[in-house]
C-alpha cells in the first residue's frame, strides 16, 4: 500500500487521507460519503479556494473566468473535457472573477481566461488565453 495523500472533498470540503494507489478506484469522502474526486471542475470561492489549494496534495488547476468573457465561454467545454482527461491526478476548479474580485486581485489576474496551476498551495505555473482540452492537458502535464 502506498503512502496516503490529502484530498479535499469536492462536496463538503472535508480533508481526507487516501492512499495514492486508491485514487483511481473512486474513493468516497469519510464525512459526506459522496465521491471524493469527480471528473469535473469544482467552483471555488473564498475559504473553499484556500482549503482546496492549500490542503490538497493533488495539484489544482484553477480557471479564472467571467460570464461576460467570450473566450472564457468558448473554453468552458474544453476545461470540462480536460477535467475528465486529467482525473484523478489533477483537480480542476473554476473561480468567477466577477464574484471573487479579491482572489483575482490576490493572484494578479490581469486577463481572462487565466489558468493557474497550484502544487502544495503554491503557484507552479500560469497561462492566459483560451486553449483546447488537449492543449490544457499538455500544458498541465508539462508542469507536473
């Protein structure tokens, strides 16, 4: 059995310890008993953002976007597809910059869409502009 890693539940935000070799088996949260890790982007705000980025041992790719942004809308389905392709080794999340202006400011997001890859609570890489699912996956894998 491999060493456990911490995964934050996409539903209740509880921090769970899961052996790495069990990630692909679709483990459930110890608190809410729902799927711990699903192959879809998780919307994050405020404290949820801090917990998912800061407490998870799995890298988190955050899409900073806005509802009025044409390229953001065009990339939304590609980002969802990338979530399926990167599951369960990377969690994908979305931050609406209209609702979370403080987060966008904190991370100096100057154009959208901007994707920021976090590893162990720290920014590891960032890219701005719309990308296809394959481009997103290739970019993420190149930074892991």
